[in-house]
C-alpha cells in the first residue's frame, strides 16, 4: 500500500516537473539574465575570442559579464588616477563589439 502510494506520488511529480523545468531553462522565451562570467575573454586572440563567443551564444546565455581588473598577468588599466592604458581599453572595446556583432545584439554585456 505504501509502495503504490509512493509510486503514484512520484509519477505525478514527474509529470508536473517537466513543464516547470522547461520554463526555467535559460533558453526559455522570457527576459532571463542567465549568463556567464568571463573575466579574461578580452585577452584572447581574436579568433579564439570569437569562437568562444559563438559557443556562449549557442548555449542560450543572454549575458556575458566581463571584468576590468588587474591580475598577475594583466596590469591595472588605471595605474595612476585619471591615466588609462589605452591598449587594455581597446581590447575591451573590441570584445564588446565582437559580442554585439556575433550575437546580433541579443546578448547583454556587463562590466
């Protein structure tokens, strides 16, 4: 008796779960902000960067979060207050433009 009740409960739960889980996917047609953090994307070679962006687009992500911050391999873009390293900012701008171009404007970019 307990087994049959448990079985009925699990079956009804499984039939309820599919529509609910389908609506929670990041590819669902709503204003989801599901995405990825990619702090080093702007430092990739252009071809590798573009291929990575294409894979992110295929995954259904709607946001790519980029970061401008120093680490052991990349200097601070503003080492002196008000003085910016233009080459780092150019890499960042190129990455933002590539995301917009390759996604046809469907992916949000956040900094």
